[in-house]
């Protein structure tokens, strides 16, 4: 694919028309009696009509054929994946670790839809309150097939392989160390040229937004200008297409006689976007102790409780560590939030031997922290300025909801590390009741 063009900004009021059809956007109104070029006007609402302007999401699409023209939906059966929205009835409070999730076998041809599996989640889709974590693995592109999620937003975190994502709004190319958000209801198709694997965070009923900066000020973390939205680029293909819908946690498909990517022009503030994680402006402690990992939040999906997220997307990027008299790795922790972590590249600084494509889940109030090897090394290291996580990019999906596993995540994925707990077994009691403050400190 030739170099793609994008619109810059987060949540902007965008307007785009395919340069092959200048003037395709109606002037001064949204739904004229006759649209330019004989197009159909179609609104996509991402929020209730009456939401405040600050949270109101909608776009107008001007397309060759309206999306309502299709045959009835019927249940869709995946060939490789297992996407669900029902969680195990028996809870599992243990620390969980997965080895790198398996790619399709060499003889199998698996596209994005057929290679989508659910690991864990919380809440439920009917009330539109909850989240799900999925893993995708695929080795071929979607052929005359499009997908949309009627349950929530998808946040893609590619780990291996570049994704070319064709959407109704235009195309995006998303590489490892970039992310992409496809909002609720937007149709898309994914093409790949190699074995591909990645993580998806799904949120029901809310949308991702930039975190407030508070005393940080006007600039920092993920800057709005670095988010990129596609430009209109239509195709007119009058051939059979399969439309796959994720609806109430299950998959359905319908046939239609034309491409769903026939939008000639669009305007609004409800559209897909991507972001390059290397552009994140990292903030860190420069004297002693740790700032909490919330300072690494890229995007958040807020609940109705102020400051409490249904889901945060957090990264642990390469950065300088300069704290004095401080244990520099992440502290030992019990959290009222659930933490799902994955690794895009490299090995996570607090877990020796962690690998790209793997994951961990530390559930609500389940203890976690550095392994024994990391603790011993950091407790005795010379505290000089050090560049952390060089060549590594780890991330976390954090949620105020108590996440539960699926059968695939707990068993049939066949990559659960049943010996994860052993990484802490080397921790020993270092308590010395006869310890005395150093003479230099006593003198002070």
C-alpha cells in the first residue's frame, strides 16, 4: 500500500473527502434532499443524542450505498478462535502468567476474525458496563469480509506483524509499538503479510479519552497532536461481502452485494485513530521514591465515579531512572484494581526472562511485584543514572472491575505457566532485629 495520509489531533471535528470527488461534503447541512454525486447520508452515533457537547460523539458519512442494505444475520462459527463474553463461574485469585500465545500452525490459514480469542474480562455487554481482553493471531488478510463490534470499542496493541486496517473512514497502517482504536460500531477489515499477533482491550459503554493532566500542566504524556485519523478513500466494488458482527458477545454474519468501504466523504468527531507509543512524553521521579504508574497512562475509559477508570491503557517505556536511596524497580503491591500486562518487545524490567507476546494477570488484591532475582539485584545495585527498558515496551490494561478468566484463558490456550508463583519463592526474610542506624545517620 502506498504511503497513507492522516488527519492530526485527538477528538477533533474532522472533515475529509476523497480527492477523486471534490465537493462531496454537503455545504451548510448534514442531510440534503439530494447529496452531491448521488451519495447517501448516514449518521453514526457513538453517544446518546443528548450527551453534553464535551462527550457527544457522532459522524456523518456520505456513501455510495447505505449500510442498511444486507441480508439477515446468522450465527458465525470461528475456525480457530473463541471470542466470548461469559466468564468462568469458579473464580481464580492466583497470579496468572501466560507464555507467548500460540500463532496458527503453518498449514492453517487464519484471518483476524477467526483468530480472535478472549482471555478474561468483567461486567456484561447487555448493560454496556464492562471490559474484555482478547488475543488475536492471524496469518492471512480478511478477504471480502468486514467486521464491526456492536458491543464496544477495540484498542489494538500489535505485538508482531504490521496491520493494514481498512475502515469506513479510510485506512490506517499500525505497526508494533503503535496502537489503534476502532470505536463501537465502525466497520473494518484487517490485512496482514506475515504471522501476526497482538492484544485487544475492549470497553463497553464508554469511549477512550486522554487523561487529565492536573498539576503536570498543559503538556505531557500523550500529546493530542500525535494521534492520527484516516482520510476518506472509497472503493466501489459490486461483489459479495461478508459482514461479521460481534453482538452481545457472540458473532453473526450477513451477506451483501457491495463493499462496505464505499464512503466518499465524512465529517465529525467519531472516527478510528492510531498513536505511536515512542512519542509518549515520559514523566518520572527525579529525586527519590516512585511516582505511581498512573503517570504512564496513555488513554483512559472513565467510570461514573470521578477518577476511577473502567480501563486505563498504561505503558512502561524506555526512560531514565535517577532516584537516590531508592529501590528502583516497581514496588510490591496489592491493588484494588485488576492489572493485565503484556510485552510488545524486549523483557520487562521487573520479571527476569519475560518474553514478547506473553502476559500476566494480577487480580484485585492479589499480591505481586519484582521476582527474587530482580529484588536482589536492585537492592545491591550502585545507584547511578540508568537507562531502563532499553529495547523494551511493556504495557498494562488496568481496570477497577474484578476480571475473571474464560475457559480459553484458563485452559485451552495451552500456554498458562503453572509455575509462575515460583519466581517469588526465592524471596527470603532479611529482617535483622539487631540492626542499628548507621553512625553517620545517628550523628545527624
